[in-house]
């Protein structure tokens, strides 16, 4: 709009230079009218933009709200997935560390047990394994003895080898009061 006014002003200036003073007054009036018309049109365009924004603003607002909700849902979903992945990785790492620590404790416990066993062995203290072996041998010997006692051949051999004593012991002779010796029978 202003370009047209400048072009018209330039034409009128050329015509005024060629034609005289009357045309200069007319061109100044035309120029003022053109600027006034242009500013009025700018004002009307602003009012139209405001009216359109007011009418379409509610629709635009609703559209923006829907887009925001979609973006929020996507963000929540991604955050949840990321948190789940992080939780899974942390759980796996914790299990790995727990296994490593458990293995270390088992090794430490074995080393401790070995050293204690060596020290007890040097002192001559029997270990649990030694006591268990002795208990096993005692049980085996007890079973063998019980077996020997219960067999009939062993019972007969025992009767013939050791005869029974049926005789009674005689009581010692009583002392006589006169001699203090024992009386012979």
C-alpha cells in the first residue's frame, strides 16, 4: 500500500516539476489521503485478525490441549519404560553383586575352616570326621560282637569251654577258745 503511495507521489512530483504549483497542492492532498486510507486499512486488518483469532481461538485452544495431552501420555509412557528398564538393570546388577559377594564369603569361610582344622590337627584334637570314623568302627565292632554272641555254635563252645562250678565253699573252721588254733576236721 505504501509502495503505491510512494510511486504515485513520485509521478506527481515529476508532473509538478513539469506543470507548476497547483499540482503540488493536489499531490500533497492526495498523498495525505493515501496515507489516511492505508492506515485505516491496516486498522481494519488488525480488527479482522482479532475477530478471527477470537472465533478460532477456542478451537485452537482445544486443539492445543489435545496435542498437549497426547504429548503428556507419550512422555509418561516413555518415562515408565525408562524407569522399568533402569529398575531391571539395577536388579540384575544387584543380583550379580550378591552372587559375587556370596562366592567371596564362601571362599573366605572355606579358608577359615581349613586353617582352624590345621591348627586343631597340630594340637592333636580330633576332628569331627575322625570322631565319626571312630563311631562307625565302634558300631561295626559292636555288630560283630553281637553276631558272635547270638550264633548257636558259639553258645555250645562257650558251655564246654567253661564248666559250671556247683560245689559250695566250706566255711572256715571255728577257733577254739583254749588254743586259739583252728580245729581240724
